[in-house]
C-alpha cells in the first residue's frame, strides 16, 4: 500500500538519510538510509513488496528480514501519526 505523510509533516533528505519534523509537536525523527529507501518507494506509489525488493536489491539483507523491517517501519510511521 502506498504511503503519504500527514499535512503537518515536513521531510528533508540529508547525507545520512531523512529527517522528519512533526510540526504539531515539534518532534524530529531521523530515518537511516534503509528506511529512507523504503519511504521513497512507498511515497512514489509502490507497495510494501516493492519496498522489500528495493531493500534487498540495495542492502545485504534477506527477504524475510526486509519484510519484517518494512512492515515495522510502516506500522511505526502510521501509529505515530506521521503517515497515512
């Protein structure tokens, strides 16, 4: 399922990944390069399977671990109110 950030979330890429700002509470979140790749894939309209394929293609991680990590990241982004 594709992902989009909430209206109150700003994102900025850095050399270390991506920084998210939740403007409602002023909290910052830092995404590492792997999480950044997942988020980019999902924001571009990809689904979780495509994000898993992107991760396994770019990083030394097996399919099972990548699936678990992608699902956990998406769940955390949604439960924190950063993503819809």
